[in-house]
C-alpha cells in the first residue's frame, strides 16, 4: 500500500512532468488537491502501522483541529502568519480556511515527527524520557516543519499556483518572516499536545 501511494506521488510530481515534452503520459493526480490527498493517505497509513490506530486518530485530530484554529485566527486577524487570504484553488472552505489545509498540516506534521525522532533518538516513533526531552522533540519537529515551508510556501503562494495571497508581501520570495515564526508556534503546539498524549498512553508503570 505504501508503495502505491509513493509511486503515484512520484509519477505525477516528477516522472510525468519530466516526460511532458516527449510524450503525453496519463494524469493520475489531476492537480495539487489530488497530490495532497494521496500524501495524506500515505501518512495516515504509515502512522497506523507505526503508532497504532488509537494514537494515529489522536495525532490526526490534534493536528487538524489545532492547525485549523491557528489558520482561522491567522486569516481573520493576520496575527499568526501575517496578513494573507486563501484563494479558491484548494476547494471547499471551513470558515476562512480551505478544508484541505488542516489535512495538509498532518501530511507534513507526521513525517516531520518521524524525522525528529530519528535525529534525536535514532528511533522513528515514541516520546521517551522526561518532560524536558518531550519539549526538545517538539521543538526539533517544529523547526523541521518550518524548514519544509521555506520551500513550499514560495511555490504555493507564487503566481503559478496561487493557493493563497500575501497581502503585504515579504522579504523571502514574497513571504513575510512572521509566517515562519507562526509555523514554528503552530507546529510546536501540535507536537507538544500530541507527544503529551503519546507519552501518557505509552508510559509503562513502574514495578
């Protein structure tokens, strides 16, 4: 199953575009929305195998609810990421935020969680140790998430895709620095909440 998800994403995102000038290969994922969905399904499938269904549902719920709250506040007030608004590119909205956005947060949050664990503990899942280590893992994950956005945001908010618009622009390919600080805060909050749940549910009793 994982191979199917990754193969579809690689085909549409890399191979089909590389062959576009030579032949006309069929489209599997017709647009950005399809790519988000297939990568989301891969993340959910991988998490269910690595963490179990219970923790996966908790992780998914914490991520989507928390990210939607931050995004909604951000769009309405401009206080979290800077002044911006979404366009119709990403489909149906919930409030001022496309439904796909909190789903996309999980698509990025989960792989960053795994990489943070590998960096800090050389093991892909879990939150071992005390509260201090939990906070460090959450911070590493948040920084990894924001590193992704250094690449993703200029593309998706750029003129080719135009999924959202920065109303005052910014120094980093038109993106304000505040956006990246907002990403750190949002991702850190998600990781802190989830890792607290994960640690509580998996902590083994002494004796």
